[in-house]
């Protein structure tokens, strides 16, 4: 059974940084495309924040380019999202996902609130 569990959400001040973790079980992050997306509370649309292909190619959403970094720890079977220079518009639920043919599984998310 595939399971993705996100950690690291919480309240952060504008201009600050955070690192979200996603611990995977039932799959290997080395053999999967991994991604982070986010959804603002009350809005239906979500936004792809970061994507890492199985080959290691990284792609970032326009709103976080230059501020975000996705990485994996194969030994811990964990994927990370680092985000700095946080802004109020970064407030959202952040979800970790994985897949081979498209993104097939998503975690339940972790809430990040950027507020002074």
C-alpha cells in the first residue's frame, strides 16, 4: 500500500523559510516522479509547486521559481520541499505526490500559514 505523509507545516513569518518533508512507504522515491502541489483554502484550483522526474530533472511553478527547491533522500525514502522568502500568498495546504505514469498518489497534506 502506497502511503505519503507530509510533515513540517505550521505558521511562518513573511520572509522566513521552511522545509516540508514527505515520508513515503510502499514505493521507492528513487523509482518515482515526485511532486509538491498546493491548494489555497477555499479555492478549487491547485498549483504545482515543484516536480522532480525519476531522472532528476526539476521543474518549479512560476510563483516559487528562485525560492523553492525539491530534493530527495533515497536512504530515508523522503522527499523535501524547501521554500524561502515566504509570502502571504504561499499560505496553502501542501501535498506530496508520486507516480510513474502521471501522479498516481497524493498525501493528505500539511498546512502552511504565512502570517506576521
